[in-house]
C-alpha cells in the first residue's frame, strides 16, 4: 500500500516527462523523418545493388566468354606460328628465284655457279619429294628445262678444261687438278646425281686425255733415261774377274744413297741431251720410280676424290668439300695428247713430292667395294701404259744383270718406294712395286750365286791328269779380299734389319768360299812359317777393310765377321810362333 506522498511524487514525475516529451516532439519528428529518409535511401541502394549484381554477373559471363575466345585465338596463333616456318620454307622451296633462273640461262659457268647449282639441286630434290603437291607439279617442266640447260653448259665447261692437257706441252696437270677441277667438283657431283650420262661422258673424256698425257710423257722420259743408260759401261763381273780387270773396289756412299727416297734430285729429261752427262744405273732407276710414284699417287688421289660419287650433303656439311688436298709435285708432267712437232726433245715429268692429302682417300675407304674397284679401274686405265713402259725399262736394267751392290741398292730403293706408296694408300701402285720387288730378288740371288761359284771354281783343286789349274796371285787375292769387304760393308749399310736371311746367307756362302780360296792359294807355299805368314797377311787385309768404317763395327753381323777373320789371323800367328819354336828346338 502506497502513501499519498509517494503517489504525489509519481504524478509530478509523470507530468515532467510529458512536458519534456512535448518540448522534444519536434526533434523526434525530425529524427523520424531522417530515419525514414535513410530507410528510403537504403531501399534505393538495395535496389541499385541488386541491379549492379545482375549487371556484374552478366559482365562476368562476358569476360569468361572473352577469356575462352582469347584462349582459342591464342591456341590457333601458336598453331599457325608452328607451321609458319615449315610453310614458308615449303613455299620458298616450291619456287625458283628469278636470279637463279637468270644465272643458269644467261651466264657462263664460273665460280658464281657453285652456290647457285647447290641451291638448284636442293630445289629439284624438294620438287621430287613434293610431287603430290600441285605447285610442285606445275614447276616440273620449268625445273627440268633448267636442269637440261645446266647439264649442257656444264658438259661444255668440263670438256673445255681438257683442252690444255691435249694441246699444250707445258700444262702442269696437278696444278690444273687442284686449282680448277677440285674447285668445281660440286658442279661435277651435280652431274653425277642429276645427269649421269653427261657425267660419264666427262669422266671417259678425262680418262682418255689423261691416259694419252701420261703415256706420252713417260714414253719420252723413259726414252731419255734409256739414252743415259746406254752410256753406262758398268756390268756384272764375278769377283775373280773383277779383281783381274779393275783391281780392288772402294765403298761409294754417294751411290748407296740412291737406295733412299730422300736423297739426290731426280734426273730431268733435258739432261740426256748433254752427251757428257752420265748417271749410274741405280740413279736412273730411282728417278723413274720416284717420278712414277709421285705422278701415279697424285693421279690416284685426284681420281678417287673427284670421281667419287657422293649424295647431296646438307648445306652445313658442304664447307670446303671441293678442296681436298692433293699431291702437288714440284714439276708437272708436260705432255700433249698427240705428239706435237718439235716437242720430242724435252718432256718434263713431275718430280717427287712427299706430302700426301688423304681426305679423299679416307672417304674412299668408307665406300662400298664395288665403288672402290670402279675408281681403281679408272686409275688403271690411265696408268696401264706407263706401268708397262716401267716394267720394260726394269727388264732392260737387270738384263744383263748389274753388279751386286747397285742391284741391292735397286732392291732397297724399290722397298722404300713401296713403303711410301703404302703410306699414300695407292693400292694398285703398291701391287705394282711389290711385283717389281719380287722381280729383282731372283736376279740378286743369281748374281750372288755366280760370285760364290767363281770363287769356288778358283778354289777347287784340279782333278784328273789333263785338268787345267786355276793359278792365283797375291795381287788377285788381295783385290778379291778388298772387293769382298766393300761388298760386305755395302750390304750392311743397305740392310736395316740385323737378321735378313736373303742378304747374310749369301754373304756367309761367300765367306766360306773366300776362306777356301785363301787356303788353296797358300797351299803352294811349302815352308809352314811362310805359308802361315801369307795367310796372316791376307786376313789382315780383310780385317783392315772391315774396320775402315768404324761406325759399322757395332753392327752384330760386322762383329761376327770380325771375330771370324780375327780367329783365322790369330790361328795363323800361333802357327808361326809354334813352328818357329819347334825349329829352334831342332837346331
């Protein structure tokens, strides 16, 4: 239960509140209006946002669509970029540039043709590969016409290059090959691949011209050497006969040097014109062999390089393909295809050159056997006449046989040339010189047998009542001993191997027969001391002859030979001493 005061207080408060509300009614109305306005603005903003969201969704869809289209366009662009280069290359290959056409049709063959023909051949190959493409078929007639024109002009060009060989006796064939033919080798390779009959005609024409060229040159050169050979009076004589006619011989190091490739200069053809000029047999044969080796290996290198068929290489692999090194002799073979008046007197033949280019030969080893045989046959067609001339000349040198030392010098020369030819990888010429070597050895064996037989005949005691004696003299025996030591030293100098049966077996036979001859010669002396003294003097001649060349005393065979004759000489001295002592005892 409330008190009257409380109720009165509550009423007062209520009145105050009413008064306060009435006083702030205007503020409330304004606030309400502001709230209502804000609500309207929010509704408007909500409506705008809903429209914006719908527009944004629409734009987002369009952006997604544009992104998809952009990806599609980018993919197609990448695809077109991928085929752009091949397509551009194809379009380029399926066209023939006007400059190329004008070069083939309106210009003469020259260095400018080398890149043009390479480009043209590549386009021809492309047209063949793209034969199903209409554009390639449309160009077929034009490209074929250009091919025929190019082949015709190249045929005339290469055949014209043969004229210097046919017409002039001053043409250096190796220079022509290295500086002209090899420079245009790519043009000939084009003919081999795209005009085979034309290439075959050029090849046959070259082989025929080169065959005549070398045949005439070597015929003249060998004839000049034949004139020099006719001046050689030296011939084979057995040791016994030689000792009577000429006396003791001497060691000639200059003549032994003809057994090597590195040595004196070769004989030039014009030297034969000098009636006073003379050369030993081994020098004459050496000149022929070196000139043959140099020219034949150079020609083999050229033929196996120039005429070797090669497929068209990619552009990057064609660098300097036409400049394979060749032999370049110091003197070119000078010849004419047909004998020219007033040219018989002088004919220069290529001199020796010991360098060898092997690029072409290296490629030859990579080719199949039939291709190699074909190239070898081309070389044989060129050099078969020359080889026959050389064989005939060698026969004239060894029949009748020369003395043993020059003959062994020729054998060693042949072996040195054979080794050099093997280094130069000229297989057909290697076979030829191997045959020459086999031809010389039997002659050498025959000569050594005659030497042994001559000593044996003198050393044999006559048998039978009417048998004729073979008188010997001290001078004769001395000369035989000197000739024997010179032959022994020469054989050692000409032999690189310490044990060579063919050489030292013959020297051993000769030693045995000489030993018997010395005993036979001294048997006529009845006094034992005088007989032993004479034998000692003869052995001393042999020992002094063997020791003359001090640098040879270290050779095993020389040491063995010295030991043999030293024992003989010591035995003779012991006989002198023992016989003298016995005589003193008897007295």
